[in-house]
C-alpha cells in the first residue's frame, strides 16, 4: 500500500525551530518526527511514500533521498503554490490506483493499522478518517441569553467533548474524482464534498496516544518522554533507544 505524507506546512506554531527546519524535521529524541512516522509506516506494510513538499522541501528531499536506506520507496511531489491540505492529491492522481493512506507528516499515533484497514474494507467506505475524542475546558464562564437579553443559565468554565480528526485518512481512488488538478482544496472541504455526493465517509476511533507535533505542548511532551512514546508506537525494537 502507498501513503501520501503532507510535509509542506510552515510550522508557525513551532517557531523558532521551524525558522531553520521544516516542521516534520524537528526532532523527537534522536529522530526527526518524519523519520519516526516513516519507520512506523514501514513496519505496518507501507511500501511507497509520496511526499507532498512545500516549505523547505529541499531539506526533506536531501535528508531522505530515494528511501533506500529506510527500506521504503520515496517519491516527491512539490507544490508551486499552497494547495491546501487536500489539493496536493490532484498532483499525484496517476500514482494512486488502489487504497492509500493520507497523513500529516507531524503526527505520531499509536494506531493498529491492520485493524484500521480491516474496518475500512468491511465498511466499504470511500474514506475512513481517524478521530479521537478530545475534552477542552473553556477558560471563562459561559451564559445562555434569551431573546430579550435575560441571562437564563451560567456555567463556569464548561468542558466540551468533541471528536477531532488526527490528520490520518484511508482513501479509495474514487476520492480523486473530487479533487481538481492544481486547485486549492482543504481536507474539510473535500470530506464535505464526498458527504454531499452520497459517498460513505467513516470514522475510526483512536484509543491510543496521539501527538500532533505542531502543538508546542505535544512537542514538549514527546521529547520529555520520547522513549515511552517509541514503545507505544511499537518502534523500540527498530530504533536506537540508547542515550
């Protein structure tokens, strides 16, 4: 199976690190985030990875090369202008003729890929989006106001729960019918195109760890406990864990 990895973001939330490195090259422990993700994909049967390059893409291409030293075939697609989180798929349509994985290059997730693929196939979905429940506590009181301006309810710092996409999707080639060549398209817009067209878009609940390395808090957490993170990703047997 092939994977498309989105590695073109500027990483503004990781500055100053991202002034000198593309976001997926920022290290967790001994390794760039992207290298960790690559090794996880390889261990789970991914044979070819297509990198969607953008900001400082030449550094990613130079470091990873053709993938020979990683045991995975690498190819590269470079955006001339930013096409959004889904528009880049229009540049590589000819390379995606079977079920494929799309994921952000700054995501680490303790996911059972075999189970994800099995449930995707069983559901006959056009897309399966990996999601995780998130609880967010607002830092202020929230009021309910009637039409005449009266306050009817007041809750101090309520907690909201929602299902958040983690930046990982299994897709069927049919998806590409909804992506125009070299046209801007964000992933939410693509998903809603599919939903409105009657295509089945399924969710898959991630129970394990999800670290989105664009978030400073997740980046710090990953580096403080990087060996534990590698164990959760089941990579402690393929990566050098020594100090």
